[in-house]
C-alpha cells in the first residue's frame, strides 16, 4: 500500500470530522463527506485484514496479544490504525513546517544549524514550545472542580490550550521569544502529559530531525520566499498551509 493512498484515506476522515463538527466542507456537503470516508474506512479495513494475515506484522501482533492480555479484535486494530493517522500525520507535518519556518526566519540561526546539526534538536524543541502542532487537547471532568477560579462540573468538556501552557510566564522567561538556547525548552507540553503522553513523540522528533536536515543538505542557501510570507493557522492543528522557499541552483557542471 503506497503512502499517497493511505494519505488520501486520512484526508476523507478529516473531511468527515469537519463535516460532523460543522466546519465548512467545500466538497459536496456532509453526506458526501461521510460516504467518502466510509468507503475509505472499508479500504483501510481490508488493508489491515491483509496485514493481520501476515505473521509478525504489527497488526498481527496487536491481534495476537501476549501472556495475560487478550489481543485486539480486528475492528479494534482498524480503529487504532485510524487513531494513529490522526495522531501522526497533521501533527508531524505541523512540527516540520513550523520548525522550518522558525529556522528560516532567522538566517543566522539557519547558517549555524547548517554548520552544526547538533543544534537542530534544540530548534525543534523550541518550535514545539512556541508553536505546538496540536494546540489544544480536550478533557472531560470526572468530578466538580475549580480551575483557576472557573467552576467546572463533572462531565463538562474542558478544552486545554497547550499553546497557552507553553507560554506560561511562571515557567518560561520571556515566553513569547523564540530562543533555541533556553535551557528549559524541553519542559513544554506539546506532547501532553501523564498517561496519555504522546505515543509517537520520539518518532515525531526523529522525523523532524531527518526532514529538516535533508532540506538543509539538499537545498543550498534555502531561505523563505520574501514574496510569499507564511504563518501558522488553525485552532487545533496549527501550521502554515504552505511554506514557499527559494534556494540556489547548483552551478551547472562543465561538460567534458
Ligand atoms: C509533532 C508531532 C506530534 C504531536 C505534537 C503530538 C501530540 C500529541 C498530544 C498532545 C497527545 C495527547 C492527546 C490527548 O491527551 O488528548 C498525543 C497523543 C497521541 N499521539 Fe501524538 N503527537 C505527535 C506525533 C505522533 C505520531 C508520529 C504518532 C504515531 C506514530 C502519534 C500517536 C499518538 C497516539 C496514539 C496518542 C494517544 C496516546 C494515548 O491516548 O495513550 N503522535 N499526541
């Protein structure tokens, strides 16, 4: 199964969620969006069933279980595959794009990172802090509580802003400043906290490091396109829609 096909299924799931939550759906209305996502979910189900039949594959292992623990039912493996898409696609795209934007907005920093790749992880952490790709998480209160003076009733939806927490002046000095040299950048909550701490945090950091390293390696003199400025948008998933850049074409080699 190629990545573009899986990505297209995910696109239909996102459209269906947008349609259900009342966000504008420019492509034929809620019913059509739900139909397309249903068809994509059926294809995902077939693909997972095929993978489950291959001993040793991740879906087969998930279904097999282990000592003292039942495996997942086929429908649960499919649901988990869909959750992984929601957890890992927009978020990682956001991290890579936001970190690229931060890096290329500061040419001196970009040059420093090009010369010393060991600086990249700090740029990635500071980007996660100042522009977390998943900007909010939802929680339902299990009991009545008082949250910073706001009464919360059991069962209430509490929408927690990770972005605000990451800019808490009681934790981070001068919190709105992008400073990859701050010692405590890693204290951010971009991957949440507690039992539901992001399952893919290490993978996401690795992907960002590989992607940004490749951009610096393969595009000499890469810089933002001044004619097409970009900024992150979105309430839940935050990232620029696109990031236009320029780079220097390597001079043509003389023919022998
Ligand atoms: C920069 C990239 C990522 C960010 C910012 C991010 C952020 C988060 C956050 C904030 C949560 C907590 C959600 C909540 O408690 O309501 C979470 C959970 C989760 N993430 Fe990520 N994530 C990223 C990448 C990934 C990747 C690459 C994967 C999968 C390979 C992934 C899989 C998951 C899963 C399965 C959970 C649920 C964990 C649980 O409920 O126990 N994430 N992520």
